[in-house]
C-alpha cells in the first residue's frame, strides 16, 4: 500500500477503524442488539457485520478486523453471537465458518476496491454474496464434514437451512454499505486510501 | 464486559496457560484416535473428573456445551440413519467432549493470561515487521470499543423509537455504521494527535 514509507504501513487512522469494526461485528451478535427474526432461528447478524467491514474497510483492513475479533474470542471473551467465546468455539463443528470470515471479508473488500471511487449496488451485492456467503460456506462445510465425519454432501445439507438467511443478509449488507457510502464518502475503500495517501 | 473465566483455586487454575493449551492439543489428538465406545466412555469420565476438579460448577459447564445441543441432535440423527448407532454415538460424543475440554481451558484461564500466552506465540512475527505495541493497542482499543458501539446502537434504536418509525433494518444500520465510522475517524485523529504516527 505505501511502499515508499514502510514505517507507515499501518496508519493510526486505520488502526482505529479496524478496532471499531471488530467491535461492531461483536455488537451485532450481542443478545438484544437486534432480534430481527424474533430469536426463533439462530440467525445472527455477525456475518452481516463481516460483509460490511469488507465493503467499507477494504480487503486487508477488514481481514485484520476479523482477525482481531477471532483472537479476542480465542482468549476468552464472549463476543460471538449468543455470548459464545473461548477455545471451545475452535474445537467445535462450526469453526470453519468462523475462520471463513477472514478470507470472506478480504474477498468482499477486494471486489469493492476494484469498483474505484463509486462502487455500484450490483458490485456491492456481488461482493457480499461472494465473500460473505460463498467463501464462508467454502470454508465452513468441509471443516464441518471433517469434524463430524459426515460425507461432504450431508454436511452441506446441514447448512442448507441457513442459506436463505445468509443471502438476505448479503443483500441487506450491500444496501446498507451503499447507503453508508452515500452519506459518508470516506466509507468507500478507494476514496479512503486516496485520502490517506494525500495525507 | 465479563469474560468466560470462572475464578477458582483448583489445580487447573494454577497451571500456566501454555500447559493447558498443550494439554488440550494432546487430548484432542487422542480423542480423534479413539474409535471404540469403551474408550470414549473412559474419556468422558476423564473430562467429567477434570470438570469436578476445576470446581467451575454445572452452570458454567453447561454454558460451554449448550450452543451445541441442536447441532448434536441433528448430527446424531443423521449419523444414525447413515452409519448406524455406534458411529453416531462415537462421533457426536467426540465433538461434545472436544468442545467441553477446550471450554474448560477457557473457564480456568484468565483472559489476561491467555492474551500474554498469545503474545508470546506471536513474538516471532516481530521479525516480519509486526509492532507488538501496535498489536496490543489494537486489541485493547477493540475491547474498549465494544461498549461504545453497543451504546451507539442503543441510541440509534431509541431515536428511531422516539420518532415512531416502524422497524427497518436500513434505518437502523446506516446511522449506526455512519456514527461508528465517525467515532473511528475521530479516534484515529486523537491517536495521531498524541504522536502515534511517529
């Protein structure tokens, strides 16, 4: 990003954005924060936060925000939906979905970054679907199959119930990202890095 | 924010974090290698004894397993249909035990101790230009930001309610994200003003 000055590879403004988005993803999973589906279905809005992080922060900052959150969860903070946290999450069957957040957020960010200073809604929807649904399932299902010993197809079937909700979340994340970027142009990754470069 | 850690004075509480994580890795490997029902029953007893020794109590133990309950049920039924009773019991039990063991490590290790252990693991990264000070700043800023963002979410929701707006995800999330970003950028400027860029 800033090859000419390696000392500023990690500007302080980015540091603040990364930690605030890591916190935002955590807050979206807090009980009572948002009960869109009346708590009946275990659908959380945390992946919605992951997609938003990608679309707004850009690839590497979004991946770093997710990494920070995962690290804090591993150390024992109950920051995942339903107050889950600790090492138990990492030996459980859904760990692949959690680790998939990392490349998922990065891919969403990468696609949005390619859109330049005015990423359209179509690009945002594609980015959120590819990163926030595609990549996460790509990591989640094989890991689940490996942990449970189920064949890949059966493991995929187990996840099928979550697909409609996840697709809806991806579209919603794209709409919210678009609205945010209209209200606050600095929420567009390309615009932000231009501004940081300009100093 | 309250961690998962349960204070106590047991042997497990006094073991260093690295020893517990190493023990967890070894036990999980053993667990994967165990195939028979009898061996798994023995392992279950071992886990149960560890929980009793740790003295974390039943509520804390159940909180570790609880998120798995529906998944375990569905998995058991699927395995039973596909591969018979023995396989179903073994593989379901294996997952529950692995989660219980890993949970026990977290239940008996302070957040700060675990973070110190992680920091030591990431020590070699210093060679590739990772600044440990910035990493710990990033982590503590995140911990501090959780209540701030949570308060922002409450405020946005209350403002919406006060205006009598019917529930709309868009009308909730956009103001929340914009105000979170404003907060982040102000925070970044405050950090720069304190000389963190140099």
